[in-house]
């Protein structure tokens, strides 16, 4: 059925509101998945938005739907407040979206694989094909909702392949003085979890130790891509960067890229990576502030070097 001009206008206005309000937490593949969900809903034969008076309400419902899909921590009330709509209106529209598209928890049609894997890595096995509307709304603080008791839930999570992969990464880091052993750990981790960004960070470190900067750059870049996909955003306001553990693979990858760029003479690219890290984490837990000044100086930018030395004196 051909949709009318008003329907199409509501679709566009809702997308605009989504980008404006939720742009800090929905970027890249996450935003693409969210917009795909919205457009499939809007194109559904049973959906007619021509009478919608407040597109922002649909934008809020869309944002909350995506948050529920990925088991995020924002509540219905928080999302409604951000968009300036009532929680009741948001909830009604959320239910309609979920029912129309038959959404399930961690729906692979709309969530990037790295994001789904990150959730499973943190929370262990989740019910396959669980309808979104049947999932507990406060599940992230009550994992026992998915298990007979909390102890069995922890045991099952620790035995899962994604947690085993994470442990292999830790083993690899502890074995970096033996590059062959470390590489085996990182590659086995990737066999269990191909989306594990820190396994690629580890392979990059092994390549660095062997003097293979081309391979190191390739691994760091893949780690960056996967970590960005898992987070869904690169906005400074989206996380407490470095303070929240889930952000660290991303920051390690960007720090590694900066180091490789420096070692291969691409000083401007190295500066860009380090400046990006400082924008995300002004506390600079990684210590890149000590490198910025010398990098500007090596690049021949004496004014930039002076500014950097004054900033971090």
C-alpha cells in the first residue's frame, strides 16, 4: 500500500528527532540498525502514521525499543523525559512496534553482532527467541530472572564460550613475553568469540613485538571497528570513558593505532588519535598527554606543541 505524504513526513520528522535527542548514544551501526527497525515498521502494511500529531513520541518509542533490544539501562521514564513525551504514550507505541515486527531479545535483524556478543559476554546465556515484550523490564539488575538461582546463573555465565574467550585474552596478556604462546591464546579467543576486540588488540601487541607494524595496524584497526560496533557510539557524553570497563577495548585500540602511526612516521594521524582519546577521557588514564607535545614538535607544529605543553604542564 502506497503511504501518503503525511505518513512519510512523520517518518522523516521522527528520524530527525531521534538523531537530535539520541545522537550521543546511537551512532554508526547502532543508528543504522535503529533506523532500519523504524523504516520496516513504518513500511508495514498495517501501519499508517498519517494521523500522528507528535512525531517525537514515535522517536522516543523507537529509542526505547532499541534500548530494550540491546538490554540497555535507560528506563522508559528516562527516555520519555529526554524526548519530552509521556511515559504512557511511549509505552503504547513501544508495544505496537514490538508486536508489529515480532521483536525478540537481541534481535539479530537490527543489532550488530559485536553488540549482541558484548551483552552475552557480560550476562551469559540468554533465552533464544524470547519475545521482547515478555522480557523483564528490569532484568539488568535481576539476572536471576533468567535462571533458577543467582549462583547457577554465575556458574553458567563463567562456563560460556564468550567468558572463556575473555579469560584467554587475559592469559595472552600475561604471556606477552612468549609471543607464540600469547598469539595462541588470542587466536583461540577469537575462535570462541570472533567479535572480541581485545583479542585483536592482543594480536597487535604480538605483531609489535615482532616488528611487524603493518600487521599491528591491521589488528588494531579491526579491534577499533569491533569495539565501536559493540558500544554503538563514540560520543564523549555517552560513557564514562575508561571508567566503564566496556569502553576500554575501544580506547586500547585507538591508543595502539596512535603508536603505530607514530612509529611509521604518520605524525598527524598519531596526534589525531591521541587528541581523540583526550577528548573522551580528560583524566587521561592512558597517559597519552605526555606524548602529545613531542608529537606536535616532531610534526613541525611548534604552536601546537606549546599549547600541548601548557595544557598538560
